[in-house]
C-alpha cells in the first residue's frame, strides 16, 4: 500500500515543503547542526548521528539551553534540504518535543529550540516519520553506558582508517582498558577513543585540555582529564614508543596509563632483567633479587617483593612460576638501590663490558639441564653478547679464582664446563627493536629487528 502524503509547492520561493508523511531518502549519514549542538553552525564539519540496527538515527550528547538546531542529510552546503521543525523555535524540554512532526525542505528555515539544556537522546525514525527525545540528565555521566569504545590513531596502528581501530576491554562500571603497543616519538603519533564506527569525525573522547597537546610518556599522561567532544581536533600524543596499559574511567572522566614490559620466566622458574632507563614494579607472584659473590658464594643482596620497585639500571634475577609471562609496569618511583650488586645488563644486544671485570657469566643450567646459576657465557669466561634487557654477572679475577659457575644453591663449579646452553633460563627466541624493546607475537610492522643476536628486516 502506498503511503499518502501532501505537498505544498511554493512557486515564488522555488522550493518544496514536504510534510511528515513524505519519504526521506538520506545519504550515508544524518547530521545535527546549530548553536545548540556540539559543533555549532558548521555545515562543513557537523556532528554525525549514529545509525541503529532498527534503521533509526540517534544523537546522544549535550544540547545547549536557549539555542537552536536542525538536521541535514548531507554536509557541505546550506542549499541541501534539511529536516526542520514545523514551526519556528519549536520547543524541546525535559519532557520532549511538543510535536513529533517535522518537515524536509529547502525553504522556510524553522528550527527546534532547546528550552532545558542538558544531555539528550534524540531519535529520528524515517520509516515512522517521527522525532522523539529523551532527557538523560545535566552531566556527561547521565549518558552512560556508552557501549563499545575503540582506540584509533597513528599511535595505535599507524593509520587513521576507522577499520584499523582497536577495541578496548570493558572492565565494568564504565571503566575501559587498552593494553598493547603504542607507536611514539617524532612524527605525530596521536590517538583518541571513539564510540562511532561509521564516522571518524563523530563525537569522541579526547583530552580535556583544548589548547595544547597532552603527551603520554612512559610513566603516564601529563594531564588525566577527558572530554567527550568533536572539535577542536586535539588528541593524545605518545612521546615514547612501547607497550602501555591505559585505563579510561568514564565515571570520573579520567585516563591513566603506565608503560609495561612482558617478561617470560622459563622452565627453570628463573629469568634475568635489566632496564637502564626505567624503574619497574614487581608483579604478583614474582620476586626480583640482586646478587653478588660473597665469600665465594652467589648471594642475594636485596630482594624486591610484589609491589616494590626495581630501580632503573638494576640487574636482577626474577623468580616465579615456570613457563609464565608476567607484566611489569613502569613506575614513576625510584625504588631502593641495593648496596651491592654484581649483576649488570644492556638495553640492546651488546657485548658484556664492565670496568675492572675479567670474567662474565650468564644465567643458565649445566650441560645436563640441571643446577641453575650463572655460568661462563663464553670459553674461559670471556665477554659474550648479552641479550637486550638481560642481566649478567661480572667479576674480577680475584673473585672468580677460575670458578666456571656460581649456583643459586651456594655451590660452585670449577671443572667440566666448556660451553653452556642458556635457552632454559633466558630464552633468546624473542624479537627486539634496535632500541631493545621486545615485540609481541603478532605480525611485525615494517622495520629492522633483532633475533638471536642478528638483525633482520621486515618490509
């Protein structure tokens, strides 16, 4: 059955006014414009509505009291037909619209006027030819929950293509978390959070500071405020490339972040770690200890328990559950420096070198796969290539006295070792950037990497 509708042709004005019974065929989007709307009277960059599964179009956001708005099916020109109120300054109050009728025309420029400012959900139903409103409240939190949230930007995927977005984990109670690699450094590595997956210019979550870029460093954001807006187009900037945990709290409109490193403990239950420029927080289930040779025995000189901070530039032995990967967050605290520590390290694959040292040892097992400790990393204790972010033991000839291995149980080995296999304790299968950052198991982006002490290129 065809739908009946009426038309009034205004010849003098050369325009067509169609009542609410006419069929409207929208473009790919519908936009709200007006000084009541987030982006004002910008027809070149209006605020887009979200299309729902049932075919309706929804605007969910702030409307300014005492101001006006209307809708367009195309942006870029005021000459396009608009969805308008049937009368001038048709009121929108907390109770909704006085009339659900609207017109679609290029003629008489009637608009809706917001009587009560606040946050609203406006729904345009182009099949039932109605417009409805639900007043949500006077704060952003009245809009919650927002649904799925995604991270997008050059820092996330080296792309601003909306298909390259990455979904945040919903932790419940309007708290979301992003965990993964963020690219950073010079070159405009930015990102923001979006809720609309159809239009990148829609309302999104950006820094509350509208006047200057807000940077993200290894220890967090320079400012933690968040705002739900369209313009100005100011995003977060990543200064240091790395793996981050970002927590977005919509209840308090804050965002917090910490860089982290995933460290694998092998089948022996031991691993080493060294980060020259960053202090790390010990996670649950792990202890981190510094070591020195005291009275001829390998001795723990300080142990950092769960929640304590390992100072930057401190080589440690990690002990935890075998074959388990643990997440170490970068800390802004300095941590307590041990009074004695003969473990050293490097942030890149590099030859062992310590002033005054003559013999170098790496974490390993003996040739039978037993007795964890520090063994010569090369014949006669000579220097060897240490893995990125790994620690090694460095001693002088007086301390070593031809000892070829110092064991965690206090024992030593003086005979029968010429070479060792270190895979059981500090696995070398991982891939690192030239700066020493360990990459994950996913597909590597283009660049130069190190694996097993050798460089290789991904194109």
